[in-house]
C-alpha cells in the first residue's frame, strides 16, 4: 500500500509490449538492457517496476503505479525511451530484422489491472516467459 497526501492506493498493472511485425529481436543481453532502461523511466514517474521478463518478440512488465498517473503516459514514455535507446545501441541487430525505419514497438500494447488475480500468479506468469539465450 502506498500513500499520498490525501489518498491511499495499491494499483498494479500487467503491461505487454510487442515488437513491430512481431520480429524476434531480443536476446538475453538486449532484454537486460531493455529492463535497465524501463527501470530508469519508471523511477522518473515514481513507478515501481516489480517484475520484468520477455521473449524474442515481446516483453512483460508488472508495475506498481500512483493513482495520479495516467497509465497511457507511462506506456508512451516506456515505449518511446526504450525504442530510442535500443535502436541506437543495437543498430545492426534492429536493422537486420526489418522493423522499419521509425518504429521498434508495435503501436498497440496490452494493459490489465491486476486487482482480480493474486500478484503472485501474475509474477509467476511473467517469470516463466521463455527468455532467449545469448
């Protein structure tokens, strides 16, 4: 439970971002860098990134966020900043997959409130993603 001046909140969301054309771009090292970038973005928004994992073509995040934050703003920043950094740092790898010139992530994303499912179940699901080996 987190508290603000006039509010107490306990908001969690499960987010999934898919690469453009669902291209298998990620390896373990790239997923680790993606997690670092997304943790930095979350810190700036006062969001706690509780869990992160992914597969070759998508990533899962479990975030604990304040009630004052519009989830869409967080998603836009996470996708925009990570895209910019990953495209710059892994230029050869990203360009070889043919994701296009401007986009790294698909325009869509999945976001679900985790109020109905126990967080341990969501966390376990994210941990069990088949992370590609380097």
